[in-house]
C-alpha cells in the first residue's frame, strides 16, 4: 500500500509503503483507522502490484463506515431551508 488520500491529503503519518497484510480482514480493526471523509470527498487508494504475474492482478477493496449527522450552525440551517424552499 503506497498511500490513502482523503480530499487529496494523505492520511499516513509516516513516509514509505505499508504492507498489505495490515489491511487484512482479521487485522484491520486492530491497526487501521481513518479520519472522517465528508460526502462528496474523493477517497483514493494508491497501490503497487509486486507479484509474479506480468499482467498484474485485479485489486478489490471496500470501505465501510457510517453517515454522521452534524448539526449545522443556525445561519447555515436557515440558508439550507431557503435553498430547499426555492427548489420546490
């Protein structure tokens, strides 16, 4: 694993690659946690295949999370209501 970026910012604290074993299903909860990604932000996983197959190998990944409802400041709530009302 070369890097994981959320909104074009690396989430890794150290330089250098991380072994893919750190992201195995059985160990991921012990070693890996990510900062929150807001809806609409890009999440990019940068990997390098180092196996024996000259054509490479398919890469599969999934990310599981929860949607967090954040209370907006009063001014933003009012603006959101005005926009929603105008759209109707």
